[in-house]
């Protein structure tokens, strides 16, 4: 337990100090502390993730407990411990019974002198009824605290979807997502893989409209531990990448350009649609972890994908034109705010994202074949990153029109963009996603 909390406190301190992602903070922490225990690191990851996800309500409790001292006056280590302590005693089944043990862990990790100024606050945290802190809050703040979302996002969702639908979205919990399973036809036939896994206690159900893809209903053993996984007979993608690929409907001999590849799931799934001369060029910024994609492609024996790094807003390393271009720029990630820490970056980040999204979209037009299609997708539900970007694009590129995304899934886009589709976590068992398909008009 002490090791888990040592890692968690240090990782949260790095997140606060440098603005690192959880993964980066954990990597830096475990390297710094020379910790190689994967199980304890995984427990620390979950502890930090769940704590940060509830940060607004946790901070309200902590601020109430340490008043009149400003919370920000304490060291980053103490701040991290107070947040983790509040999460563990107020938002888990351990409850206040764990308070004494956790306080002792805090003294051992940080030192009793360091923790002494907040010893009284630890007792106050145990005594606080979180619901009592809602009494003086207005409706928006109450909803934001109870659903663990920034107030700006709560207001935005209500304006976008209406109060009733917004509440359903904001109350989405992480267990709504069912993991996915994708057969690798380059290795073996679907029937053979499904039969083998069924004998090992794996129950799957096919996903309509998405080839090779299944939802995992039940499994007796984590799939990554199976020999079939190590042998590359299947991989575990995410739904957002798969629906984006399917929207482009790449033909078997297509040249596919995957721009903004991130972890490369789109490239691996798109490759399954191609045979013969069909190829995927997967490109992302040099700072992105493309090695993960290369390792996965090797495990799967997928050879029709080229992985490259480049300045996405400069000249891309593509000879000729692409038949299908997937443009998936960085976004606010608001479609996954229900389970990520990026929601605490604030609404100002959206303005910076929009310009990068626009530049990337317009840059990619130069590489599209005359009869090709360009699929623009974000993991955001914000109109500013989606429909408004496409409206601007169609206005400045009148030769293009919106084509229908032919998937029996999702709901139509907003602002009259019925050809585009949207997904919402509370409706579709998927992160919030927007997908638009652009083609040149018949008169071009």
C-alpha cells in the first residue's frame, strides 16, 4: 500500500507541476523511484485517475477542510495526499474506516513534520458530509460537482442537448464502455479464432456494420494473456477509430492516408480492408508514440502499413494522391470528459485546438485524389471543433460537398449536417465522436 501511495503522490505532483498526462507522470515517477512492480503501478494509476476525475468535488471538500488557509499554499506533495485521502475516504467503499491507516501512510511517505500542518484537516475531511456542501451552490455548480465536470462544460451540454439529455451525458460512468475485439484475417479465418476463444470462456457478439469487430461480453482470462493474442490472431481496438475507418469505406486497392495517427488503431483496422496494392500511410508528429503502432503491426504481421513522422502542417511524405484521407486532429477530447483528466484544462484550450484542426484539414486537401474522400473526425462533442469547422471548409472550398456516412449507427450531425454523424457515450456505448465525409461535387 505504501508503494502505491508513494507512486500516486509523486505522479500527481508531476501532473500539477508540469501539466503532464497521467501516463507520462507515471513513467517519470516509476523511473525516478526505480519501481518495476507492474501491479503496484497499475493500482497507483487507477487511484490517481479516479481521484483526478473527481477533482472539482474533491477540491471543494479539501478547501472547506483547510480553511482559512489557502489550499495552494501547501506543497505539491501535501496537496496530492489530501486529494487522494479525500477520494479514498469519501468516494470509495473503504470510507472513513480507512482514514487512520491512510493518514499513517501519508506520514511515512511525506514525513510527519510535512504532514503536521494538515493533521486537523484530515479529521475534518472525515467528518464532512459532501452533500452538505451542495446546499449553497447554484444548479449548474450542483450538477457539475455531482457529475464531476467543469461548470463551463455543464452549461455547454445543456445548451447543446437540452437539460434532460445533457444530464444523461454528464452522468455517464466509465463502465458504460464494453471492450472490443478485432479478428486479424491476415493470420487466420474468423470462424477458427472465434471457435478457439469460445472454448476458453470468451463470449463475443458481432458489431453491426463493422467487419471483423466484436464486443467482448465475457471472458474468464484477460485477452492479452492468451497465446492467440501474442500470436497476433486478434487485437483490441477502440470503437472511435473503427467507426472512423468504416466511414471512409476504403476499397481493397486504395491508397489510404492516416493523418494524426496517435496510437495507430485506425491504420491497423484500415489495413484489414485492403488487399493487393492497397496501402496505408500512417503519419503523426515526431513527438507521438508511433513505436507502439509499429510493434502492433509486427505482432499482427500487417505489412501494408507504412509508419512515418512529419510536421502535419507542412509537406507530408506522400508520393501521388490518396483515395481516402483520415484527418483526426488533436481536440479538446470533450467526447471523453466523463473518464479523462483533460476536462480540467479549461475552455480556453478549445480556441487553440480549432486553429490547428483547421490548418490540418485544409492542408490535407492537397493530397486527395480527384475521386477520393476526406474523413474528418474528432473525439469532441463541441460544435466549434466539428460542424463549424466543416461549415467554414465548405464555404472556402465550394468544390466539396458533404457525403453521407453510411453507418447504421450514431445520430445525424447538428446545424443541418444530416450526412455527418455523432456518437454520445450515454447513447451509443462509445466516446463522443463527430465524423464528416467530404468529397468533390459532381460538377467539379
